[in-house]
């Protein structure tokens, strides 16, 4: 009888430890715009969903997608404090700024908003992976160049890991892009995931 009771205690302890391990899994919060929200495609084929499946299956990492189509850096800054409070992520993947550039908003505002979001995330104890973005040269060569330079500038200032360009090797394939020329089709989503993953894995201490 005593052996049965001991076995039952050990069984419950194992279950408890398993639950604790799952609850202690690293949480990754993706805060982005339509590129991360899966605009115009089936949600299960978006790059964030693909990465979520990969990380959860192989490493038990919880990935939370808080991306919203049309989001700007100002909108992200407004939403971030509640997301940090409610989900307490260990890592924040910050993919915002594209809509600021497409709307021709002042770059000083974008830079200020990105810095404020980084400060909020770091202040909560989370680490930040910044995702770089570019806009077409049709918005003016000077504006497009200065826009592109904001991301490495802020990453260097805050000593952050930086994904140079989310659409690297995707935007150059017209057949992978939707008719608006901005949003990738499902065919380009796996490449977008691969653009981010090499920078995220070291932060998770996973290889």
C-alpha cells in the first residue's frame, strides 16, 4: 500500500513538473503589421504561423502574434504596454514602420516610436529583435534611404539583433507578390520565416 501511495505521489509530481515546464516556456511576442498578420493569404500559411509551428513543435516555445494589418508605429506603441502586461513575453519581435513610410509620415516620429517601444519592452524584462524594412524608391530616393537607415541605427544604439530586411529575397520575385506589390503571397512566406529565424534562435539559445 505504501509503495502504491509513493508511486501515486511520484506520478503527480511528474505531472506537476511537466505543467511547470510548459508554463515556463519562452514566450515570443510578434508585434507587426499586415506583413506579419498574413494579409491576403490563408492565415495558416503566414510566416509567423509557420514559425510558431516550428518553434512549438521542436522547442516548446510559445509564439504570440499581435500583428494587425494597417498598424503603424504609433498604433504599436499604444498597444504594447497592455501586451507586455498581459503576456509577459521574454522576447519581442518588433516588425513595424512600413506603414509609416508608405504614408510618408515624419521619420523622426517613426524613430521616436520605435525607441519608445524598445524602451518599454526592455523595461519589462523582455529582449527585442528588431525587423528592418524598406520602402520603394518611388517615395523619393532621399526619404527611402533615410527610412532604411533608421533600423540599423536604432539596433546599434540599443545593441539589438536586427533582421536586415523582412522581404529579403522575396520582393525580388514578382511572382511571389500580390497584385499590390507590397504583400507576399503564400509562396514567399517560408522565405520570410527563414529571414527571421537565424536571428531569433540565438536569442532563444536554440540552434
